[in-house]
């Protein structure tokens, strides 16, 4: 903590020490937060549905009793399907797409067709990521490996009341396991074949005293291969000195042939103290270290106007895990910010977080305090042509994120029709970004030290502070009818700074012309829900919900001679609408059948535009968008066949811009909708009218079908089989409806086979994406491609996007002792 500014250091120490007499600050201790049990649940073994408990309303409730559309995963499902990161959550959840990016925020997450481009560092995701009840506002959370989990919940639609700001599309809530009341330990080793990735996990949970328990979970993995293959060849090019020095000749060797060759180390320690039946304290501290040999290896050029790459005319643009990246010549790398001396491409991510919760139960009131500190540091160097040519573009970058938060909450449990929940959230954040670009095969030997090969640089920071009180009233009108009404008020400030500290002569960027932006946002987010249970196993619900996502500043944008300061800042995104449905459990707890209907309007939807010809970013707001649809899900676990569970889902979603005058994509012609006469708010860029067009990553139809079966092969050995298929209709992956950025329809298949012995060991074979479908989540123009925007001779820019993982098969052995 010695490196923290005084204010944050004081706040953190105050939060930690205020409850030092009770070890730490801890959140609600729920039965399912304890250590995940062995694979089979008692209910499933006897036939019938397994009850799933969720905390979508900050209290422990049955999945079927809450008036919220939730997809929930129990510990057994998490282990069976190896849901070990956010991308794998998306692979099993209809209407959810996730893409990992090196640049920008690092995360492209879309739920029900509402998402946020990964290209803008300052934009936070419309789908909030919550870990152990704490909001994580930086997309780099995708770099974290999640394991030893108690529960995963995907909440759909705006979730402002219980999860604060930045949850306009929904919430992905991840709960890690707590210590149990008895000793428990396991060791898991595995090997993923395609990536040549061995991994090991170690978990030990034990009571230290009658009131204090500890749980330690460690994970390490290392890839000797990867998911994508590099087909680049050596490139020799000359570099001209604008200060009159000699021309230099360099060779850029191909980057590593297989990527990402990820190396990962994750550790988490949990201390849980229950000195009385009223007091529960949980302290969680975790750290992560992650490196790759090319973080942009999943950034694939997948579609081109002519079918062939603009920069490599003899290379077809294919939907495949193939790319062309060259490392930076060592002679340049030794004098370039954030490059390694040998010029190898890389990413290096480090993080630390501590979450401290306190729950104290009075006779009729439960008091909760949650304190969190999080730190992330990410560095990288990429070949940012994303293709191969003799005029290279390299980008080196570093981003740091820090956040401190404290939430205080009180919830009543009176034996009366009325109960209350109220609280307040305080959060303080800081984001720092530095980025430097090599381009044009030009240098300046007279430049300041370290800038000789830099075309332009960027330095930026944003400091944020949020105060957000909230409250809810729950009224049991009669035992069968519940009404709830709540409100969250948000007041936040963001102070930002951006400058190009160095610009090589001849560039279009503004050198040492800083932008200072002080922003203040306020918002009221009301929510009203009603539920009616005519019989115990039927829940009919409806609600009016609103959502709010913070405005802000695009920290890794560019400030050109054509830009205006407003190109870098953007307004808050808001949502409002209705959702309702029916949840049923039928035939003596054998069949679950749920239907949800929704319609939401989004105003000032946040989007980011990349102008490929000038390497210019514009972060802006779409006027409005609407998403509406129907979701049907079912699960069947017959008593007649104990151990068998069948599940399915069918979703219809229509997500459209209602009002959006947007920049034309690079090379867009008038016949394709680009207007040269309409007034442009984007610094002279031509515009198109996207009103009525689909939002990005918004398939009209998605579906899922799967099943699992558990049976005893002998008194000492059992078998578990699982298979799940996910269907998606086609969608456009570009927020700007690029005609060649379409993701075709696909079916993705996952499966697993597990042998379990009463001696304590499990042997599992787990297959992901067995149909080997190439899926893009998010697309944008490739640099230096496309031409003639707004003319009949226009040629669309090559499309690059964030590719999913190909087919993987892993074998793992787990020993419980």
C-alpha cells in the first residue's frame, strides 16, 4: 500500500481496520458459498430438479422465486463444463457474446444485443462484472482465471438497483468458494491438447479454530502451443531519417508461430470468521499474473471486400485462426517505449484485489459492509497492422487501473408485510494510460531519448469518484403477492487529461495541445417489480426497470488536426423498459419451464469508431436503441431416470438503433448508405443513418439444448456424461453495420465424460467447441485499408474481429482428500 496516494491509503486502512476486531469486512455468508461439494447433488441423484440458490437481490433466494431473468450455474455444472473464464460463460449462455482484445478496454461483452466496443479504453462494459459482490469496472477482468467457484449468475436486463451503475445490459456475477466447516482438499492436474497446456490447481480448506476457517486456492498453467497460428514471413524494410541521417535497413522476423502461449498464475486466500451466530466476516485476497507471446493473436482479419487482403493481395481473408504478425526489429525495440529489447510481441498482466465483508444480524435487521481494493497493470506490444506489409505499424502500451470502494447496506426482516433495504456505495478510481506508435518507416535521430522511432505518443488519465445511495421497499400485500419499489441515486465526477507529448514532424496529431475535461453526472434509477404466486410452484412477475452507465473519457483515442475535444468524451448511457414472465416448477419437481418477455429503450448508447485511414478514434453516443424479445427455458429431471437432466432454451431478440447518425465506415459508398451532404458532427467525416439497423452482436435467434446423465457403474465407480449445443443465427459484428462484418449462423457443441471413484479421484475428458466454429464477437476496420469513403469507387476496409477459441479437448484428473 505504500505506493497508494494518501487519500486512498487512508480509506483502505480505515475500511480494513474499522472491523479489525472482527478480522475483516465480510459479505453475506450463504450456504452455497461454502466449498463446492463432490459432483452429484443429493436431489439429482434421487431424480428431480436441483434447487439453485441465487443472490440477485442481495439476499439468498431460490432461482424460481425472484422476479428476475437469471441463468445460474451450480458448482457441479461449473466443474462439468469447465466454466473457468468469462468467455466460457458466454459459450454456454444464449444471447451473450464475449470477445477478448489487447487494445482499448480489453473486453467486448454484449447481452441481448447491447454491448460496448473494446476499442475504447475509457468505456466501461454495459454488462457489469461482479466478483464476490464487488463491481469490476475494467475490461481487463477477462484476463483473470476463475476457479474454485461456488456460483455463477447471469442477470439479464438493467440491474441498477442492486448492482449500481454500469449494468444497463445485465450482470455477470461470480462467487468464489468459502471455507467449509471441515477439512477438505483437492489437487487437479490436466492437459489441454490443442494449446499444449498443462495446468494444476490446488485447494485446501480447513477450520483453524471453532470459529475461524481458511481456504487457499492456487492455479498455474502454461501453454507450449496456442489457439492461433502465425503465417508471417521475414520482412525487410528501410527506415528514413527525417533529420538527414543515413537510411537504416531492418528485418522484422515472424513472431512466434503459435499463440498466445499463455502463462498464468492465480492465487486466492479466504479467511472466514463466525464468532457468533450473528456475525460473519470474510476476507478474500487474490493475485494474478498472466503473460502471452502475442495478445492480438485472436484479432483476426476475417473478411475483405475483394476476398483478399488489401495489404497482402495474394492472401485470402478467411474465417480461420490464422494471422500474419512480425515482431519489432531489435534495433528499434531497444529505443521504443514498452518494447522488450529483443522486439518480441507480448502482453503482461498483473493484478491484486482484496475484498473484505462484514455481516451482522440483529433481531430484525442485517447490516452488511463490503470493502474492496483492486489494482491492475497491463503492458503490451503488438503488430498493429494485423496483417503483413513492408510499412509496419507497432504499438506499445501500458494501462494501470486502481479502485477503492465501500458499500454499507441494511436489510430488515420484520415479521410484517413491509420490509426495507437501504444503503450507500462510495467508489474512487484512477485509470492511467500511455501509448506509443511506430509507423511510416520513418525516424527522427534528433528526437528526445526514447522517441527516435516514435510517430506519436499518448498520455492520459482519468480520476473518478462516485457516491450512490439506494433503497427498496418490499410489501407482501397478501402471502401470494409481493410488490417492491426501489431507487438508486448516483452522483459522480470524472476528471480527465489527454495529450500527445511527442509528434514526429508530418503527423496529423496535435503535439502538446492538452485536453482537460471535468465531468459531473447525476442520475435517478427507479425500479418497480410485482410477483404473484397463485400456487407455490408458479411465479408470475412483471417489472419496470431502469439502468445507468457512466459517461466518461476515451483515454487511448487520438487528437488530430480534424478532431475536436468532444471526440474524446461521451455522455452516460441510460436504459428503461419493462420485463415480465412466468417461472414454473411442474410435475412434482421434475420439470422447470420459464418464459420471459422484455422491451427496453437505450438512450445515448456508447459506441467507439475507428477511422482506419488516419488511425483516429471517435467515442460517441448513439441517439437511441431498442431491444425486445422473448426467452424460453426449460429443464427436465425425471424421477423415473435418476441422474438424468435435459435442458433447453429458445430466445428471440430484436435489437435495433432507433436514432443514430453515425460515421461512414471506411470505403463505404453512397449506394451502401454513406451520405456526403448530411451535416456531420464528427470532424468532417461523412455520415450514415443507422436508424432501424441492428446493433452489434445481436442475433435474432439463439437457442441451447443439452443434457447430463449420472449413473453408478459399480459400488465404487460412477459415470457422468454431459453435452450442450448452442445455436446462434447470423448477426453483424460491427456497431456501424459494416456490410462485410457478418458472423454467419453457427452451432457450437461442448461435451464431457467423467469417471468418479469413491476412493476420491475423478477422471474427466472435456471438449469445448467440438464443432470447431469460428465466431467473431466485435469487428472494426483494419489500419491502412479501405479507400474512397463517400464515393462510388469506395472500397471497404478489411474487417478484423475478436475470434473465439477453436476446438479444444482437455484431460484432467482430480483427487479429493
